[in-house]
C-alpha cells in the first residue's frame, strides 16, 4: 500500500469504472445512472483535490495496476471517506480493511472526530462500514427531473 501522487491519477480509472458498474447493479432506485459524470471529469476532480492537499489517496497495486484505493478528504473540520474501492477479483484479501485503517488513522491524526461516508442505496458495503462503527444518519431522497 502506498499513497498516490496527483500525477498518477489516471491509474484509478479501472476502479472507477468497476464501481459505476457495481452501483448500476445494486442501486435500488437509480440503476443505470452511473457514472454521474464522464470519467475524465471525475479524474480531473480527483487530481485537483489531491494536488491542492484537500485529499489523500492510498492505493494497493498488483502487477503494476491499481486494484484498490481509498480517498479521504478533510473539509471544515470534518473527515470524509469519499471512495473505498476494491476490484471484485481482489476482494476478501483484507485490502478493504487495510485501506479503511489507513483512512481512519490519517483522519484521527488530523484531529478529525466526525467522518462521513456515502453509500449507494442497495450496496451491501454498508455492512463493511458498520463494522467500523459507522451508522445510518440520513436517507437522501432524490428525483431526476
């Protein structure tokens, strides 16, 4: 595991694509709505966040490609785990736990007491986060007009 440089941001594209496919399969109400914006825009946004110091990204690699990553943000004293993705073929190897522990340690060291994670409705990843003490705070109701 290592931290990613903003110059390497394109290495995340495969993980982002698999995440969008997963969201489309499990989303209760918005199947087919992912990705919300083109991958190029998402990668540019991640690069900006990383180069500005707002975010940090840890990756796990296998055979010279990113197979898992986690992005954390700190904004106005609140922490956010913005992404935690493990490619399907690399799950159940402890990579999610490694990345979560990295994120929690990083946020604690920064003095963060409140951490937010958003999970797509229908995604069983909620059980993973609950294992770390996260609890449902709100449901966001959305309509596409």
